[in-house]
């Protein structure tokens, strides 16, 4: 019974968050200077009379006051329809579905790589505080933590794609090939650089936080007691360190899901990778309200679920934390 | 067994962030601990009792100035020998309950201690079980995390972790703080039992009264100085065979001896410390 109540409360809160995200995104689109009809027409704008424009606006429902438009969108949403994207001329749910499939490969691998590598590096650096290895790892982490994602991506394209020619410069597959004809190997070849760039930046954060927690532990009474029992530094890091350091690493990994989405928008732009990030930019620039709202909602849902998972996992690792999640 | 010869310890003290001074924490302490004995080291807080233990174990913080000799079984106990003997020959029962890992179950931690003492992992689990049974920690306490244990239980877990190592020298740093009389007696009896097996037990405490019945010898410490080492039986009646006025005052200040402090009425600071002890 308490579990059901807790789940219900969680879902209620989630709905509220999504509603707020929708409302704010819609408000921002309303004050955006980009006129959706102009954006839709593009260069043909001059050939269209004001009467025709009014007709398009009326057909899309832009003549109604914003509150009515939002209410209309909300009613549609409840019945399971996310609306129609005029940029891609497809239902929004289909656009998100397709794009997300491509993005999740990029995001998921980068995320996993960043979490695992970052955690291992942090543990090693923290356990061997002051050693050459620690200095190398820390220096690397501080440098990459202060590097903008898009800048690193541009450098990577310049070096590996343009100068060395090891990786393709753009897209999810060779240009001119249908997406169903692209083999897995080619797909991966196109993914390497974006994943590496995105992961490289994620690693730094996880490493620095894990290292800090490890340092704290190695100086704690728990460690001193273990040393008194004859434990080596590696022993302490392995038996005690992993448990203690996994808490901040996990918090960070799940909290960074949102950041990862943000990073992917820039990365996908630089690598011309047709994922969700690119669709977001297109929707914003051409005032595709339903698509942008759909993406905003989807991203918020994704990040919220990530945080919920982290909340539930705390209790598993640290018994002092009462599991507040599901 | 363990000899400490003119041991002095200085630790850095930052007066301001660029100016470092050295505070003398132990001053020319010379002690001898024999096998089969419980040797109580008694003093008020800040007397340097715990630092003495850490110096023997080799667990002092890195910027420390240590001088003097520590010898174990006739050979000097230097850093590399300390590292080799820790957990196998030398065991420490720490003062703080924070020494237990909050993220691991009791029994597992005791088993780790056994493994570090050289047991194989399967044997370690049995050894842990036996040690925990010995200190009367039931199955629930063995599966508990440290925050689920009472203070007394946690202390007994720490004692079990030292017990499982089969060490020849056991340093117990305030092992009875916060224990009720029954459990205090149980822990003290266990320490006495270790000494009766031929091991060396160093009992660090501020509680002279309860240390006396199990101790063979007592060293009184004050402000990093060793005041006096005397047989435990010297602490009786009016303490006339004690040579130092501070030890006498400490003895006479005990409730059983009438809370008396007349012996040191000329030294108000001593009186205050004696009451604390």
C-alpha cells in the first residue's frame, strides 16, 4: 500500500514537472521572433499574398489566442497525439522515435563510456594520491572539464576527419545511401568520433568527483583502521573505496543525462549527425512548436526517469539512505 | 616484547597559513611492555595516549617528527617492519566508532580483517563467525550495518576485528567508552584473557578505576610526558608507594577514595585534570 502511494506521488510529481516544461517551452515559442509561416515558406515568402498567409495560419490554428492553442495541444496530448511536425512533414511521435533511435546509440555509448572510464580513473587517481599517475589523470580531467564540447568536436573533426582522414566528416552514414542499406560497421565508423568527443567531456566530471570522494575516504578513520589491520592502499581502495566512491559517481552519471542531451545538440550539429539534437535545432529555428514541445517533454521525461533510478539505487549502495524511489 | 626508548613526537601546527610550528605531543617516553601482561596507559584527554598507539602501529600522519627507538621482539620496529606486522602481530582496537565502514555488513568487515591477517577467504569467514560469537554478537548483529548497531555492539565488533587477527600485541584505545558495566566488564575480561594467553595488551584509557583490576602495570601520562610507571598494586590505600604527586592525586581523586584532592591543593590545574580523569 505504501509502495503504491509512493509510486502515485512520484507519478503525480512527474506529471507536474512535464506540464511546467510544456508551459514554459510553449511560452518561449510564443515570444520567439521567428514566425512559423515565414519559416515554413522560406524563400517563397515573397510570392505568397497576405490572404494566402492568413489561410495557412488559420489552417494551423495560429489565429487563435495562445491559451486556446495550448489547450488544444494539451487535449491532443492527453489523447496520445503529439501533433504534426511541419518541418519534417511527419507526426511528431514518428520524428522523435526515429531520431531518438539514432541519438540513443550516440548518447548511450558516450554515457556508459564516460561513467565507467571516469569512475575507474577517479578511483585509481584517488587511491594513489600524489603519484605520477594521479597527476596525469587530474591534469587531464581539469583540462577536459574546462573545454567546451563544440570546440573539442571541431578540433576532432579537423584532426581525425580532415587531416588524417580516419573518420567520416559527417552524418550517420555515407551520403546518398538509404539508411536501411547502411551496415553496422559503417554506422559505428560514423559514430566513433561523436561518441569519443562526448565521452571525453563526461569522463572529466565523473573522475574529479570520484577522486575527491576517494581522497576523503583514504584519509578517514575507516581507512586508518584498515591500514591498522595490515591492508594495502589497493586493498582499501578495492574493499572500501569502490563502495564509497560509487555514490557520487552514480549521482553524477544520472544527473548528467540532461547535460548529455545538451551536449549532444552541439555535437550533432558539428558532426551533422541526424539525431534528436539536430531535430531540436531545426524545430527551434523554424518555429515548429509541436515538435519542439514534443522533444522538450520527451527529454524532461528521460532525465526525470534517470534521476528516479538514481534515487532508488542510493538505498541499495548506502543502507543509511532510506530508498525514496520506487 | 615491546620496548619504547626515549620516544618523542612532534606534529606540525599552523599558526597562520605560512607559519608552521612544531607542537611536542610526546616527550621522551620510555616504556616496556612484557608478554602476558595488561599494561594500562592512563591519562586525561590530550595526554598523548592515542598518539603513542599510532606511533607503535606506524599510522601517524605524514608530516610528523619522530625520534627515539621502538623495538619489538628485540629488533627495531621501523616503518617497513610495521607494515609487515600490522594486522598479523600488531592489532589496534580504535577509539572511534567511525572506524567501521558504514557501507559493509559487520560480519563481512570482520572477515576482511581476518583475510588481512593472512587467513584464506573461506577460513576467514569461519574465523569471523567465531570471533563475533565470542563477543556475543548474535546473527542479527552480524548481518547489520554499523549504524544499526548500538554503541556497545559496535565496540565489541571492533574488539572482534582485533581478536580475529591472532596478533601478539593488542593495543586497545579506550575500548570501554560508552559501555554499560556488564559489557565493560566483558570487554576488559576479554583483554585479560588475551594477556593470559601470553599476548601483550596495552590498554589505553582515562578510566583508572576500571583498568586497575585487570592491569598488571600502569603508566600515568600527562601532556605528552610519562609521569610514572608503577605496578597496579601500588594503587591502593593512600597510594603511598606512588612516587609522583600527580599519580597520587589521580588515585585519590577516584570516587572510592573520597574524591579527595588535598594532595595537590597547591596545583589547581592538576586538581581539575584529576577530576576529569
